[in-house]
C-alpha cells in the first residue's frame, strides 16, 4: 500500500468516526436481528477482497450480499475502492453488535 493511501484511509476513518460513531455504525451494519455475519462481512470490506470473495468466505448468498453492499454504499458506510473492491469507512470490534440498542433498550 502506498504511503498516500495510508494517509487517505486515516483521514477517511477519522471523518467517518465523527459522522458515524461506532454504536450507530454497528446498528447500520447489523440492525437488530440481522446476525453477526453482517458485522464480520462489513469488517472484511477492507479493500483487499472482492465482494464475491467475502460472500464465499462467509457462505453468504451472493445476491443478498450484493444488495447488502448496495445498501451500505447508499448510506455511505462503504465505498468501492480499486478494482471495485468494497472498503468500509472503518472497522468495528466484533463484539460491538452485542451493545447495539434496540427499541426495547440495549441488547446484551
């Protein structure tokens, strides 16, 4: 990875954290009841894998995952990087979905 790419990713992550705090981002990635595979898939969107590679690695339906990626792009939490590879705004801790608030209060 080129030095300028590292700086650009750092800037993107910094701005994104101000726009989407971690708990808000986690709820956008994996709404309550959607399962933790969504969070794992999101974190795999680091620009190093194609959408198909991520779906295959997690045994996700390619069509459903394509719609998920489109939704994430539409809400601004994923961009398409080089060669159309999905890139998240910043990674989330894998245990964060357990802290996501639901309409009935925090989900543990």
